[in-house]
């Protein structure tokens, strides 16, 4: 019996989902689109409205939680390996 490999899934979390904010989003979108050729399944999550006019990845992979407020993060000792 042949084993079926699950694709590697990647979640990118970035503040702005607008190209007007500069290069980080452009890099994430382009790298995610390129990774699809190697079997990576990328999703991008942002905390602001989406404005990506020339999106090579497809809108089904980009998610906005614009009403979400990002608060503080805390270190949890139990999550460390």
C-alpha cells in the first residue's frame, strides 16, 4: 500500500493586506504563489482590509479579520520543546 503525503500548509500572519503599505505583503504573496509549485499550501491572514490588485495567489488564500484587535502576546513555558 502506498502512503499519501499530506501537503505542507503554511499560515502567514501579517498586519496589512494592502500593497500601499509596502514590500512585506508583496514578498509574502509572491513567495506563497511560488511555493504552490512545490506543493506548499499557503494562507495569508491580515488584520486590515484587502487591497491586492495583481494577486497571483488567488483571493481564496487571503483572509482579513479587519475587526480583530491584536492585543499582547505572552510566553507559555509549556509550548517550548
